[in-house]
């Protein structure tokens, strides 16, 4: 079975559409949360997501904040401004949809959360310390899929060996081995922060036991123009061009 893995769309419809087009032949799509926040088209992105057949999706911290379910004081001022704008923009139906999403999904081949097993929506797995905590909690599967950091990243645990991590880039392939536990982040569709502004996603093939990272360009300037029109923070607009 082939799964398309997407995360951190952040209301960026241009990025989402090109990624979904690349994933049109997969069997199922996995979404690791933060469909909204930051970007200019939250309702349109949610409509795209809701129209996907057989989608598996968990909620992210921005998704919860944008329906009033999370304290926004935790966010920086730019994120707060975008959250308030998104909260005012979302339709009632889309708010109800976000409210209905689970924080964790456990499947035979993987477990999926937005943040971590220690804190489903808020904790960043950005280093070995956080990864170690999550490997101790990873008992029902050898593969944990996460988002939240906007960085394509791999953490590997093997008994009697030190945990190690690898930054991932376009076309990098991860082999899933039975004697290892993996934490995989495929990066962000709508707001990459790894220095590469292209939309990032992954494909999990359970027949070959491999995950491949993919990067694809999209119409960044179009998204930026829409953000300027809505008077969203300049920093959020500019960072799309740089991928940070």
C-alpha cells in the first residue's frame, strides 16, 4: 500500500494543490495536522482536505488555536495575529470539522500525531532528547510519523546503539527495518523551514518498507500576494520565499 504523507499545510492552497496532484496515484493520504494558521486560504484548504477519500488526519496545535481550543499566549506575535484572522475567517462547518479531529491515530504500520507521543499537539521532536522520550513511548509500532517542526527529519533507535538523527532532503529514502524504531517528519507543505522553500511531503510504501521525501515548487508569489491582501504579518509572507 502507498500512503501520501502531508503535514503543516497552514492555509497555503497553492502548495497543497501541487502536492495533492503529485499524490493522485497513492492509495491513501495521511495528514499530520496544522491544516490552517499562517496562510491566506484556510477554508479552501479545509475543503480540499475534506474532499479526500479515505483520509487519515490528526489535529495540530494551530488547528486547535484557530477554533479557540488552545491558549494563544503560547504562540509568537506573528502566529497570534494569523490565528485571530483565521478564527474570524473560518466557516462554522470548518470549525466543527477541526473540532472533530483526533489527536492520535494508531495503525498497524504506523502511529501518527502532530507533535509527539509525549504531547500530541505541542511538543517539538527536534533533538535526540525529545526523540528518546518518544521511543520509550513507542510500543505498538516501530514507526512514528510527526509534523510540527516543519523540518524533514529522521530519528533512529536500535537496541544497544545510540539514537541518531538525519536531516532529510528531496528524494532521500528511508528503509524501515524490523529491528529499528523510526520517527519520521516529512516536512511542511505550506511553510517549510529547512532552507528549501519548496513544498515538502513523503510517500510511505508498505510493500517495499520505504519512505521517500519529495520536494516540489509551487506558486509562492501568488500565496504571498493573497497574504498581503489580507494584511497578514510581513514576516510570515517573506519567510515563504526563503524556506525558514
